[in-house]
């Protein structure tokens, strides 16, 4: 089999120009199942910002306030180590998942695929018609029909992109803030309005122009296939052992006698593909495992009375050697590593402290001498309250006698929030152990110590 098709992307011609894809509208059992999964995920995506657990969003990545809510649990920059480990677990999961199931994620769960195939493409079919009608509309001059159809499509695409932008912005700043931007004067929320319009324009252009190029060119996941997939990975595969030699169907002739396989070379698996590839060429980075070719092939097999499954979920080894899927050494190793990392991640979240305090000497300051023989340092303090309680806090020196004087109002920690302040520490010069004296400071709520912090006190040479 020639491998020349691998030298270029299916959506770019020999001159480097874009080849526009007009996929045929898919139908079949896999497509129906994907619709159910897609609409459930879309419902979760659009309802997510409004779902709250213990008063906190189900998911919010508030970069501006450096406040992150995941399943109602608040995470602050001090919890960065948990995020780092979580990212490692996520990467290992992606590797393991791809090694076993190929690009199943792309076809069934990826937001790009869901929005493109289950929302925007379906609207396009409704307005412009199926494959042949779309090609005809594209080639015709700009007349009333084309302006009406293209104009209606673009308006609907923009409105949906605007809704998507609002939802994504709600995951960043919260739906309350987005609602305030929508109801208040635009002049009072210029930054938020600009962000909203940028999100809208980005989504609009992705689904109007970029489309499959996001999967074939921009997204790095497809290019990882060559590293992650092996002969035992599940993928959408063409059974070339059963299908070759290809030949047109003729009910008057016996295919086996003529040395022909089950592939009737109807080309339906190609015209239905949203990335324009021929699945019969083998595993390709453009394939997003959308199953459209499976449904198209099964429909044709039904019509000519041949067995379904010529194109199906299988592994290369399963096709060539009739082997069933089994866990190999690599998959087993990844699985064990993933379980261990998830165990560590769950443990870190479980033992995460309810309070976290950071005390640092104020930048650009040294010690200050006083007439009564005392020396002072000034400190910045940040206290994070991860509970649902309102707690007043104060600070006390634990290992040395001295005076700790809070600058400003007393600190009151509200539920799932943080507070910042400053305080001065005064020590007698005779209590200093050198230029750097170790200090232990307790954080108290009433008589209960909720945290203790170690820091240093700078003083003059003794």
C-alpha cells in the first residue's frame, strides 16, 4: 500500500491551498450514541457555572483573584503543589488512555468535536442542506439565496459563539460577574466586555473557518499518536484482511470466486469523514475517531447483504493477527503509576490544612533600632481560610518574649477567603541570637492555635 498520503495533510493540496471539506451528514447507531453523550456533556458545560457546592462553584478558574474552585473546594496559590501533581496525574492519564483507547477522547468528549459536529455542523445541514447542496451553494455566485443562507448561518454561529464565550468567562470570573457586565453600563466594565468579545470572535472563527484544522494542525494531541499508539491500541480500523481486494458490488457475481474482498469501494467512508481522510489507508493523525465511517460502512454492508464491521473499533494486531486486546507490560506499568499518583493526590487533598499562613518580611526593609534598646522588623502576612466559618485571628510569639503589634484593623477571616495585613515585631537586643534570629509565630482563633509559622528576625551585629 502506498504511503504517499502521509506526506501531506488531507485538507491541503499540493500547492499548499486549503481544501474545504463538505462531509456528508452522518447517521447510524454510533452517531446516535454520540449525540446522547454530546448533549449530556453540553448540558453539564452550560449548567456548570450555576451549580454550587457549599456556596462555591462546581468549577471556577479565577486567575484574576488567584482563586480556584474544583467540586466546591477552594484552592489558592499556596496549593500550587496539588495542582502540579494533578497535572502530572492528568498527563499520565492521557498517555494511558491513548495507549489503550487511541483517540476515543477526540471523537466522543473533546469540546471542539462536540461543538463542531453536534452544534454548528447540524445547524449548517439545516440551513444549507447536505454535502451536495453545500458544494453547490459554495460554487454559485453571490445571489439572494446564497446571501440569505450564509447570512443566517453566520448570525446564528455568532449568537452561539457569544453564548459559549459567556459560559467560558463564567468559569473564570463567575456567572455573577458576567451577569453584572451584561446588565450594567459597558463603560463600567470595559475589560470584561473586551474579554467577552475576544472570546466570541475566537469561537466564531474556529467554527466558521478553522474547523477540522484545529484537530489536524493546531491541537498537539493528534501528533502524539505516533509516540503513544502501538499495534495493540484500539482505534477505528479498516479490516484490510477481509476487505481487500476492493471491487464494485455486482450481485450477479460471486466476490470470493473473483478474489474480491468485502470492500465494495463505494467511497462512503470518505465522503462522510469530517477531516477528509480515507480510513482504508490506515491510522492517520487526522482521524478523530468520530465513528462516522463505521456507520456509513455498516449501512452499505446492510444494503448489499454483507457482514457489518468492515470498519470498526479494533487494534492493528487484532486486524492482522486476529488477536484480542490484552494488557501488555507498558499498559500495566502506566496503570500502576496512575493508581499510585492518584492515591498521593487524594491523600494530599485529604490532609490539606484548613488554614494556611504566609509571613514574610516586607520587601526592601531591614531592622529598626529604638531608644529603649529594642529592635523591630515589619512583616507582611497572608492568611487563607479554607473552611465555611467566619474566624477572627491574632498572632503571638511562641519562642521568645517580645511584642507583636498588628498594623491596621483586626483580621477577620470570612468563609473560603483570604486576608492580608502587616505587623511589627519588637524584640530586646539581648534576646537576639545574631543577625538572624529564628522566630516561631502562632496563629490563634481565640485560645485555639490554628497554625504556626517559622520565620526570621534581622538584627544588628552583636
